[in-house]
């Protein structure tokens, strides 16, 4: 192809965009008379909508790439480039394209490392399972933690196989968790040897040495060794699986140029269970002290003092990278995170206690009297509300906090008890000192006439990330959509009572119909006993008798009633297009189906969905699968209201993840929508339809049966492609939806 043909072809592929013709000619000039030009240009429509600059970079690098890869692998290379663009930006994608052999071909051969973003989906639950806390994950050149976030390398390429690099990620995470769990950052420092040092202030301990960096490095190595012994006890399977990896790390090049003291110590850090490192009495003593089951960080503090002189006699390169499993200590980040945690829990405790006081009549009376005294005389009045520890009985070892109001004591609720224990044990805080703040805030709420919420579960705010299918590149955009699950705040309204009254006769019929569906009946033939004679079996038995064969005793039919084992989730469109009659009809339908389902006994849940752009996808909890249909659920149904746009696929993937925890013979996902998937950004048209279709295919592959009820007049144009010919129904009059929906459900589950 000549330059003109290449230019015209490029402009056709990116239409309706009209790029500058001079830029296009410069970009495609390198493809003149290139045999693979058509194959190269086929990737342009995939890259151009994502980044014009990256598309031009691609054309400049593609011939070099084809010297290393085949034309059939070009699409995979483009997808990998786009993954780097979406996670690291344009510069990261450009750097990836430069070295095709190292960055792509080696990965195809299984000789490349592992990226954190590729395993983050399962690594985060693994880390949170270890810690029992909501630890976050972030990328960093060197591993570290501030006790709230675990920083891990964005890519590991130390080993040839993917499996070994994944194990190394787990090992690094294990060591960082151990530092948090074992109190590495907050050791108890005895006053006799550190007179001016407050407890739990490690930085001042390091500053007390002539070379603080050397002391910090020594302490970190000792704590890494203690962490290794801890992991041997707590995660023996991980340590066995990583034995060879740690053997390689212990003899890696960074250790060979170091002095003998730190070389031996770092080898022991990698292989704490090894006895071959016992070449010096001092190291044998270190291993003996740090391997004790109840060893604490104070042991490393003492060893750091005793070994510092010996370590300082040998040259040590402090600016080199630490061992990959130990990472680095970032004390300032740790202290900042701790201060923020203290503020958060203090604020949470004061808020919870103030709301509790406002719910107690005696406390409200005292607060009212105190306000009157302040208005009358300007005095503060006597403090009549206190927190104090007490034991329920003499046999109880653990003290419980009681709230005393005007000499009357009552036990704090369990959630506040747990909060106070965390304040005392983790932060050394005294909850009783915050009572005054809680009383003051409660008084402010009373003065402002603030409405006090009922004692209920906190509003759900669960975050999850989901991939998004890009049909143009036939691959996923990794961790592309951020979804938040929220709870619809119940509101007092007459919507449900009015609906029940309006459809009173229909609800009676529905209950009767659904009552008949509670059990599935079928006949079991050839039974030893039953409700009737099996004529076919009887004839065969007589024939066998005439033939001289022993007759069968299975001559009866029995009516078998099988209990239903069905779980269904209703996914409700809450986009702004449902305002008016549509939204009212959807809510009326939910009321009718809930009334009927209560008779049927099937497990069912209700969620709404909406959002704006990929980082603000939202689902709204109305009813969980295992939640009773009560007044709160009715009020949430009444509170359903139009929100933003219709990015449906993230919500479907979230419902699929919820279904993964549900054991049922039939799992049904019913979507109620008034239009095609669409969002404020470029998420529309064929792209949105294909992503939604793929999310439904993912649900089907997980054993879930999707079905859609739509009132969009143009639904036939795209719904059959997304759901399949028989997995959706179009209702042409929205007013018929409440009457049709229970009947549709009956047909689907019969």
C-alpha cells in the first residue's frame, strides 16, 4: 500500500474522528510497502478510542515488534500494551512497547514476572484473611506497610516461572503482616535504658545511636528474623512452599559484597529454620532468643543495643535495596497512619456514645437540665454521666464498661464495648476521658433539634472492583469499574399501604397461586409401596411369573412432593429514566412479588443499580437473600428513586459474586429495566451492549440463569443479543408490569 492508501485507510478506521492529515501521514509512512500493513492497521480501531497518542506510538513501534512476534500475536501484544496504559498511563505503555522481547515475548514463554494488578483480585482477600482487618494494597518500588495499607512491588521478575513469583508475593505479604501483627513498629522500650524515650516511639530509639540508619537496618533485620520464626509457626505451608525461593534469595548477589556480619544475618532472615548459618556464637544467641514462641519486639531492641558495636565495625552499604521479603521501614508513614486511626476511632466513639445518650430518657432529661442551668447561670453543672469498669460477677476475668447516669448503671451495647476494648488495647486510650465530648455533642444535637436515627445496622458501604469487557480488543480492561454497595435509607411513606390496598384482590389471588407452587409434585414409578398400582410394572410382573421368572415386588406408584430450592435476585434499574410512571410501576411490582414470595418460601433479594462513570458504579441494597420481609424492607422499596445512568454490567457482576456464596439448585437473576445500558462517558452503543452481554455470559457460566423484564420499545433490537431469544420479555404498557411480574416469575420457576 502506498502512502495515500494508508492515510485513507487510517482515516476510515478512526471515523467519525478527523485527525490531522499531516500527523497521520507521518505515522503511517513507515508502513509503505509493508506486507503486514493490513494486519497492523486492524489494531488501530482498538487503540484509537482509548488514546490517540498511544495509537501513533504503536505505529512507530509495531515493525520492531513484528521482528520478535508473529502477526497472530499482534493482538495480544496490543492488549498487553493497553493494560499498561490503563494502569500506569501513557509513559508506562510506551516503556512496555520499547522492549518487546523482555516485556512481552518472555511472558508468552512463561519466563516473565507477575504484575500486582493481575493478582490483586485474590491477593487482597488473602491478606485481609491473614490480618482479619481491611488492609488495603498499593504498589510501591519496595515493600512496606504503614499498618493500614500494605505496599507491594508493582511487578516481580526475580524468578523465571509465574508460580514462583506468585509465591514470592505471598511471602512478602506474609512478612509485612507479621510486622504489623507482632508489633514491630511499636516495641516497648524500657525506661532504664532509654530515659527520655516515650514507649512506642521507635524513631527516637534509632536517633539515640551514633549512626541511626545502621541501627534501623540492624533492628529491621532482627525483626525480619523474628517474623520468619513466627511464620514458621503460623504459616508452615507457605514456608515449606517457599523454601527453594528463600534459598535463592539468601545467596543473591546483593549479599555477596557485604561484610560477614550482615551477610550471615541476612541469610538467617531468609532461612530462619536453617542451621547451616550457625557459624558464629553471636548468631546462635540471636536465633535462640528470637525463635521463642512468646518472643516480643523488645528482644530485638535489646539485641540491637548489644550487637550495634559489632555491626558498626564492618562496612555496610546502607543505600542498597533491602531484602525483597523484608522491604523497608517507613516510620513516619506508620505514625501518621496511627494518628489517623486514633482520630477515627475517637470520633466514631464520641458520635456513637452521643447518639446512645440521646436515646436514653434519663440522659436526655439530664442534658435538658444542664442546658437550662447554662442558659440561666452560665455554669456547667455537675457531671452526672460517667463510664466505669465493673465485673458482672466475681468469676468474670474481663471487666465490662457500664454507663452510669444519675447513679443508675447500664451496660454499654456490644458494639461500643468492642470499640472501647480496641481503644484501650490497641491505642492505650481511656474511653472515659471522651464522655465529656460525647455529652457536649449530644447537647448540641438536642439544641439543634436533630432527628435521632434508630439503633440499626450501619449503612452498607462495600467497595469492589470489576473488569470490563472491551469487544474491540477481545479482552478485559482490568479492575476498570469501581462499584459501591450502599443501603437505601428507609423512609416513612404510605406507598406500600396504598399499593396493598390498590391491588388487594390481585394479591389474594397471587397468594393462592403461589401457595400451590410451594412443592413440586411428581410420580415415582416401580415403588415397593405407594398411593396407586403401577399398571406397567404389574403387567411385567405377571409376564415374568408366566415365564417362570421371579416377579418384581415394585408394583406401586408414589406421589413425591419435592421442596423448592430456588434463590432469586431482583436487580432494579434506578437510572434517571425511570422517573414517573415507570418508577412507580417497578416499585408496585416489587411489592406484589414480595407479598407472593412470602407465601412461596423461595429465597429472594432485591438490589437497585445506577451510577455515573466507571469509578462511581452503585448498587443499592433493598433486601438481602437471608433478610426477612419486614417494615424496613417495605420502607426501602418506597424509598427507591431515580438516580443517574444505566451501567448495567458492573451490577450484574456484583450479583454474580453474591450468588457465589449461595447454595441453591436454581439461581435466578431477574433484571427490571426500562432501557439499554448507557453511561455518561463513552459507555454506550455497541461497547455497552457487548460488555453487558459478556457479564451475562459470565453469570451463566457460574450456574446463574439471567432473565430481563423490559419496557423499552426498542428492546428487540439488542435484548435478544444480550440475553438470548427466550431470556427476556417486553411489556408494552408499563401499567401492566405489576400484574405481569408475578406471573412471569411463576412461569420461570415452575
